[in-house]
């Protein structure tokens, strides 16, 4: 093998760029929600909307509200890549979680949850009521959605990896230019 430093630099740059390649996002995942995860609302929402990256199988959707006292199922409606459910009237101010489970049209099952807080006036809002974490509270599982794994947003490559790869590439090109001029 050659002992040319340019060859080694190019090999290192290629290794960094290959190592920094993110995973393929072949499966659907939760893109956004209303209310947003972690939101603090001044009033209860009228509906909960979960938007995914790909169309869903309508019969696979299941939603529940996670509270400190347990779980309450919601009636989900699926349209394309969205699950919508009406928020039950009469729930007091406090912290809530919404669990979801759904299958995308490629058959991939997703499950997870969002949490938010409803702030309101009166004694109900003054109490500290920790919410059960969405993954800790059970939810109804339609037969079509049984099995599968959990899916979250795809991993992203840190900016420093791209900066390092770019710096190594520029250094390798500069060394190649200098080496050619010396010949």
C-alpha cells in the first residue's frame, strides 16, 4: 500500500462521511401533534391531532388519555396521515398524557405518547398533579395493531461531524494541490 499522506487523508475523510450517514427513514413516525408535546394550555383542547409522516391504516389507531388515576380511551378518527380525537369535557386542569398506537400502510406499528398541561384558575390548577408517563399507562390495542416496535423521529447527524468531515476534505484537497505543484 502507498505511503502517500493524501491517500490516508482521503481514506479518513471517506470513513468519517460514511460513519456519519444517518439511518434510512423507511418507517413512519410522529411528525407533530396538537397540542404540542410539553405544551402548557390555558384551556382544554377541543381535539387532539397527531400527524405522522405516512398514511395510516384506519382500523389500527388507538388513543388513550393518561392521567394520575389511570387511562381513558379516546375515539380516534383516521384520515390519511392524521389521527384526530375529541377531548372529553369536564376534565380538570392538570397534567395529561396521550398514548398512541397506529400502523402505517407499510404495516409498521408505531407507539408512543405526548404530554401537556392544562393550566386553569382555581384550586385544581394549584395542585401539583404528576402525570403518569405515556409509556407507563396501557391503551386499547386493536387486533390489527398488535405487535411491532416503537418508532420516534429519525436520528440526525450532529453538526460537528459534518464540520469535521468538511475540514478534513478541505485539508486533503489543499495537500493534493501542494503535492502536485511540487512535482
